[in-house]
C-alpha cells in the first residue's frame, strides 16, 4: 500500500500547485495544500494535515478515494459505530472508503502532533470532505 501512495503522490507532484477548498476542520486540525490538479473528470489533491495533541478531524466522509501516509505521530481512526478500525503509526499508510456510508473520524490521542500526507482522488467539483454529525459516540 505504501508504494501505491508513493506512486500516486509522484504522479500528482508533477501536476503543479493550486489552491483548493477544504471542509470545515475539526479540533486542532490544520492543513496545507501541496498540489492540486484536474485531469479529465478527476481532481487530485495532496495535503499535509496536522492534528494537534488531543485534536480530531470531526466526523465526516469523502466523496472520492483517500490515501494517506503517517509522517509523524499516531492516528486513531473510528467508524460511525464508534469502534476503532485502525491505529496507524509513523510510516504506515491508510486508505479510506468513499461516500456517506463511511462516516468516520481521525483522532490524535497522543501528546505529540500527528502529521499526515494525504492524497484525495475526487470527482471534479466535489469537496474533499463532507461534515457529518456525531453518530452517537461518546467522543467528538
């Protein structure tokens, strides 16, 4: 999987730099768009996302495919049923399903910042993420 992320990033890196819209961030989340390019009906966006200690993305889903690489820290990833569907450490990759049927949240439960490099492969004109309400989990 890591090689897939690297190949996708290499393809996107050759496309150039441009601004892009971003869904409302959760608590302690910041992001920088590194690259964005439209090819046909697909938009490729690479972002570096940082989540502060104790921060979270907020509940959301993605209209397209998402591939990430943990550069620093540890990502704890939850499904809408509140279960943990993965804990990802530095050097590990993650991919996320698309669509409103896959509402999820990413959390940084550690004392150091979490830094992710994320590739979004979206239909043109779609938001990178769509906010969703907390599905009833005891955490936000």
